[in-house]
C-alpha cells in the first residue's frame, strides 16, 4: 500500500536550517506530484511547496519563497524540503502528500514536528 514517511524535523533556533525528507513506497513515485504542507496549532493545514512528477516545476507559498526549496529524487523515491532562515512562525507539523490524476484520493504521511525557538 502507499506509504509516506517524513523525517528530519526537530528543534532549531531562529535563522537556522532543517532538511525534511519524505520516503515513498507502494506506488510509482515518478508518476506522482508531491507536495509539503504544514499545520500549526489552531490553524488550518496549508500548502508550503509542490513539485511536479518529473521535477520540472515547483511552487511555493509566499511566506517561504526564497527560504525553502523542494526537490525530489525519483531514483530514491524521496522528496525533500530544505528550509533555511527559519522563523518562529514556521513552527508546525509538516506533512508530505502524493497526488496523481486518476487516484481515488490523495495520500498523506504522518507528519514531522518542526519547532523554531530560541
């Protein structure tokens, strides 16, 4: 079955960096668009960044443009989110999502906590 497993979260000081990774299995990874979302306490889940199935196009939330970079390795079935210049407002649970036209639903990972605090 489809599995998405995030890793790389943790506690970091403002201005620091983290790299999140999402390992995918159970489907043809190179055929699915991937994205990262986040959800802070008391807030709705929001899109952070997305990347097409072949990695030729990306999109970002305005709040992370210039600081975060999404990438994927179709040979390793992984998608990453490099997060630089982190701010306290980036604190959230980060989730990866897989989508593909024709699938009955989207698939989500279990999330990884990112806390930005001094």
